[in-house]
C-alpha cells in the first residue's frame, strides 16, 4: 500500500465551504506520503487531534482527501468511485472504528456475520461464532450492542474486522477500552493473523508497548509525519 | 431557569434537534387554525348562500299586510329590508289571457341570491341586481310563450297596462308551493295600486324580507316570533326547503369531521416528533444527571423548553393559518359570490390551544419518563425509563386529543365515535402489523442474502417497525380517504340528483283522465311517468285516543294535524324509501290493511309500529295498525307521502292521482300544452329549483373539497414524521455496511426487502382503514350509498411502497453519495 502527498483540508464553518482557501480552513493532514509493504505491521502514534483517525480513514477509502493518492494492491483508490472502493474494501480490508460503529439493531453475532453475509459467505454464523469465541465473547452471541460494555463492544468490532480474514487490517485504537490482559489477548490475535496469513497491520495506538511490537512506528504531529522509527 | 431553557431551545434548534417537532407543530397549528378559520367562514358563507332559497336571511309571511312596527323594526336594527306581495290574477295580452302568479317586489329584492333575466325567449340569461322598472313587468318563459308576447309588447293586469320587459329565467326563492303552479309575472310593488287588484278579501300573501349580520337576524327573529299574530309566520333556514337543508347539514358534517381528522393527524405527527426528540435526548439527560442536576430541575428545564417551543410554533402556525386562509378565501371568492364574512378570533385561539394541548399532552409524558432515566444510562445504554410507565403516561396525550375532539365536535357522542374509531384503528393496525411482521419474518428464511437479511431485520426491531407501520398506515388512511374515497363520497352525494330526476309534477289527475293523460305524455316524448293515487284524510286518533292541535306544542305539528294529509296506497315500497323500524307490508298486512309512516312524522306525533291510527276521509273513517316507519329521500324530487297504506284499505275512497315525469329537454311549451289539454290539472314545474339545488350543491362541494386539502397536508406530515423517525438509523446502517465493503446495490437490496414488506403491509392497512371509514361515513353519517373503490387496494400498497422507498432512498442516499466517514460523523 502506498500513499503519496495526502492532504485533508476542511472548511472551518459552513459559509466558507466554497470561499477562498486559506483563512477559514482547517488543515487536518498535509502532504502525507508513506509506503507499507505486504505483511508489515505499522503503528501510527501521535497526540490527540493530530490526525490519526483521519489518516486511517483515508487509507481505507472511507473518506476522500483534498489532494493526493492512495494505491491499494495496485489500484488507485480515489480513481475509483464509491462502489469501487467498497468492493475493494470487501475484498481486502478490515477496519475497526474508534467508536465501534456496531449496528444497534443486530446482536453481537449478527454484527460479526454481516461482512460475511455481504460477501455471500455460506457458513457465516459458524465462522462469526468462532471469531467471537476467540475474542472471549462466546457467552454474549445474542446480546445487543447497547447491553454490552465498552470493551465488549470493542471486541465485537474487532471480531467483525477479523472475521473476513482481510489482507490489510486497519484498527483505530483497538485496545483503547480494554484492560491490560484482554488488550494483550486482542493484540496477540492480530499478530497471529499477521504471522499466519501475512496480514498487513496498521494500528493507531497510544500504547507504547503495542507500538514497539510493530515493525514500524510513524509519528503524526499537526497533520504531518513527524518522524519514523 | 427560563433563560437557561431559552438557551437550550436555541441550542437544540441550531443543532437541528427541534426542526421536525417544530415543523409538525407549526403545520398542525396552521392546519387546525386554517380549517377553523376557513370552516368558520365557509360555514357563514354557506349559510348565507343557502339563504338564497328564502331570498333573505329571514322571511316573514302573512295573509294580511304587515303592521308598520314589524317593517320599521328591521330598519331600526340596521338590517336590509325588502317586501313582496304574491297573488294569482288573470293577465291579458292581445287576445290571449292566462292565470299568472304575480309577485310585486320592492327594489332590493331578493336580498340573498340574484334574479336572472334574458332579453328575449331562448336568449342567454345573466344575473341582475335590478327589479322590473316602473311600468314594466318581467314574465317567465312559459308566460311569454303562452301569451305570445315579446319584450316591448303591452300587457294588461287588472286596471293597469304594462310593457313586457325581460324574460325572467331564475328566481332564487321560487319554492314548490301550490301558488307557483301558474307562470310568473314580476312587477314593482309601487305599480300595484294602479291595478286595483288589492281589494279587501283578495287572497294575497304579504312577505317581508330581512338580511344582515347573523346576530342582528337572530335577535330580529326572536323579537318577531314573540309578536306573531294569526296568519303570520317566520321562515328561517331551519324550516326552508328540506333538500337544501340536507345539503347544508351534510357540508357542515364534512367540514367538522375534516377538522377532527386534522386534529387526530396532527396529534400523531406530534407524538412521532416528540418520540424522536426524547429518544435523542435520553443521553443528554443522563449526562446532565451525572453533572449533578436534580431531577426536578431537569424536568422544569425541559418543560420550559417545550412550553417556549409550543408558544413559538403556535404563533408561527396561526400566522401561517391566517395567510393560507386568506389565500383560499381569495380563491374562493370566485366560487362563492359575495364577500366572505371576516374571520373571528376563535380560530386563532383554537389553533394556539390545539398546539399547546397537543405538545404538552404528548411531550409531558415522555418528559416525566425522562425523570426516571437513571444516570447509569451514560454507562449502560440499555438502561432506559421503565417500560410499563410508557403506556400509562400516554394516557395524558390521549386525553388531550379526546378533549380537542370534544371541543371540535361540540358533542360527546360524535367525539367518542371518532376517538373510539381511531383508537380501534390504531389497535387493529398495530396488531395486524405486528402479526404480519412475525409471520413474514419467520417464513422468509429462503432467498438471496440481501432478501433474507432484510426480512430478518423486520424481526430485529418489531416494536419500532410496528410503530412505523401504524404511523404510515394512519397517514395513508388519511391520504386515501381524502383523495379516492372523498371523490366517491362526493360523487355519491352529487349522484343523489340523477340527471333524469323528474322535474314536473301533476296534481289533481282524475281517475278517468289517467289513460288519456298517459297517452298524451307519451306522444310528447315523456318517459318514466310515475303515477300515485292520492286520498286526502285527516288523522283523528292514535290508539283510540283522539288527537288535535292542542295535543302538540310543536308549531309545525299543530299546523299539520289540523290539515288533511295526502295518503297513497301501494303494495311495493318506493325505491327511495328506507324502512327504519318494523317491516314493509307482508301478505297478511295486504289482506287486513296496514299503514307505513314517514320517520319525521312518526317522531313528531309519537307514532311507533304497533300503534293503531284512525283517519277520516270524505266523512268516512278507517283505521289500521302501523307496521313500519320509513325514511324518505328528500333529495329525490319524487312525490313523497307521509302515510302509505295497503291498497285494500283505500281503494274505494275517492282518489285523485299525482304524477311526476321528466320533461323532454328543449320543450318549453309542454307545460302550457298540458294545461290547455287538461285544464283541471295543476302542473308544478320544479326544473328551475332543480337547477338551483344543483348549483348550491356544487358550491357546497367545492368549498368542502378545499378544507380537505388541509387535512391532506396533515396526513402527509404524519407520513413524513413516521419516515423521519427511522431515517437516522437507516443512514447509519447504510454507512456501516458501506464501510464493511457492501456495494450500493447490496445496501439497497437489503433495505428493499424490509421496505417492500413494511410498505405493503402499511399500504394495505391504509386501504383497509380508508375503506372502513369511508363506508362508515357513507352509510352511517351521510346516508349515502357507498361506492366500492377497487383502485384503493392498489393505490394503498403502491403509495406505501413509494413512501418507504423514498425514505430508504433518502436514508441510504446520505450514506451512498458520500464517503462513509462523512455520513457516520453526521448521524452520531
Ligand atoms: N469533518 C471535519 N470537520 C472539522 N474538523 C475535523 C473533521 N474531521 C476531523 N476534524 C478535526 O481534525 C483533527 C484530527 O482529527 P482526528 O480524528 O484524525 O484526530 P486523532 O488524531 O484521531 O485524535 P484522537 O487521538 O483524539 O482520536 C481534529 O482536531 C478534528 O477535530
Ligand atoms: Mg482518533
């Protein structure tokens, strides 16, 4: 995966949406370029508000940049239309939102089954149940998101991202709500995937321990890449 | 507290939280206010319009000249006055003479409605505000033709000579009465003395006409009634022609029911709006609790916020209502001649009160519920207000709606019916909707992923889906009722006067004339001649107890009992009659003799099936038991009889015959030839009245249709609110599915299955509801024949689907046209 010259600029208030650039605009990301090789594990760190979530969204094609390019598995992400990007996501990507984004009308199992069902997978229920078991939620299959704790919801979101066995997994603070032991278990799971199937990992995290388990660490500050280790 | 509430209101407004609710309120208040404004004004205008049939708002008739005190009183009260004198006299023109019904009028006559005149026979006619100029008389078509005069020719009446002026084509107040069988001559009252026709002992009817604002007329009527002497009477609309009265009643019922429909629909829209608002505010509430706010403090805060909202929205709604009704009144000016009376302040109050009561009725219960929301909700999202309380508190809202209905209907029975009807409809809709969801959700285990996923989704939120089904079904019921069924109802109403309704009546046909008369009419192209025998008899005793005027306090009953009734005998029930009590003559009755009594007479004289009636005719008396009570169709324009007996009973009493028929179009002289061939016959020509009834009815219907538009708006609003309730959820769902890699087609397909079922169920329920209400209205309220409409069963589901597809499209579009991140950011 390769990103070149990614920038994200948003108007500060509605009235300046089509006004002159400059004064009334907020530059969230500026000229980000990075390259991630298949099978790599990359941590993205930085202060709150430095643009980590925005960058991750752009890399997954969930958001569109003001300028710049992202190439994913050889395809130009923003050369495609929304449907094209969605198809690419279905084929390659798993994404864990910082705010989970579970569907409230579906129970845990159904939430996890959803991407499989969308891909027309036959044994969806089985695979989803297994994945939930692996994140320690075997007992909560039929529970609805609003009855689950924050950490449990986060694990459902993780299971939903893992269940399709994506080539590229993007996770926005996947352990933010978890205790040390559970968090470690989840991280182990991700690195297992990384090792077993060569899944590329891109994690946003504040946890130095997790960051140091990744091969690379990219630091964001004020919307720019501030350094790489 | 107030300032904080105001600030919260502004914040919520800015964040777009209140827009739905505010819109629902503004439209509800605006709708109710304009219906009230409008109904109020139309009612006034219609009443005035209907007064055309009197030619005045109040008509006083006497068999002698009115004392000056009566005439002066009208002017003294600042009302308009006109006078007329009616009598029958011979008229001569050249060698021709003819008996004419003369009407001498003062300028200004008629005070309501207008005369129409034409410059010559068979020339187009036009309205006029004038009366015949001095020295001139206006003749109707029959008279012009019979006397063979043209405008300008000389006419002799009594000792005076006149010039024939215009052809009088329409008199708004020309009713069916035996005075009118003769052709009309109209002249100015001041010309009358010159004819020397007014002599002591001449049979003249003196009329005083008054018109003016409602209150003045009411007081004048009171004043006059208290001073009436022998041979004097007052006619107001209540005892004017029954067919117009019936039309007016029907129009007023239509208006009242429409306004009630608007109230109920507004209530539903507001209930949906508050539901959405409180759902979205549960979190904020819990957070504020965490921040240390006391329950009572929060309650007061929200209550104030809602009160401010209700006031602002009511104000805007009333303003909207006022503007709209002015527009409508302006448009209606063409439809209803004369200016509409100005609106009173009542509609504004009614609109504002409606807004306040509805919002508080529906918002307070959820707010009270919010009080119960534990701070824990911030941490555990499933902790909501206690469930069982939900139903209990909605009773407040329902009570509010019932109160408004009661106010609108003005009577407990009607309000209870409407309320009960809607409550039942809601219950049935909910039950059927919920059941159907369960059934389809369980059956739909096959098919494509998207299809299965969508159907399974139906069961995942059965409660919310059932609510949506009910709301959409109610909205559709209103829309279908006000479009398809409305047309059918109005057609049924219009259809009361078939185009071939008889327009001529023949009275006093002698038995031996029947055959030759029938042949004569057939030669002249008359079809559908109907003849009835007629025996005149007085009702002398009920159940052996003699009856007389002194037994009744009702003025009309007294008048009636002193006169002879026209009885007929038949073995078959006339088609326009409906039995309301008892049964029509059976073989037994036909053998022994029985009577069927008209409903209104039965009520007035306290006659019930089983009573024995004794009549006196030509010195002979006969008696028979009452076996049935009938309702007549006063609109039918056919000879109607208060009493019908079995043939055996009356056959050997001296009878004359009455007949009705439809004159062939374009034969203006038929009546004349008829009276020449059968001089003893009385010919009553009601074609002019028919034409006029039709005109009044068309105007009534036009006005009623306009009021429908507002209720229709409320119905559409309900649909909108119902759809909006789930829009956010749809958007979120679509965005998450997109993030998970679902294609546009997949997102749409998954929702399509769900929506197809929801829309079809709601649509079918809507069709069912509209048909049921239409049927009830037609048969129970308006006594019309219900016309079954097949289209409705297609239109309902089609509209239901269209609504939901639109909703799905709007919900999904937010997620489909933009990057998922943008959509997600918006709904969270
Ligand atoms: N659509 C938008 N409109 C306005 N501001 C935005 C928008 N999206 C992001 N921002 C702003 O851009 C900045 C970066 O946001 P982002 O969510 O990427 O931060 P982050 O690094 O993930 O922070 P955190 O660690 O707190 O999650 C923030 O200041 C945020 O307010
Ligand atoms: Mg973030």
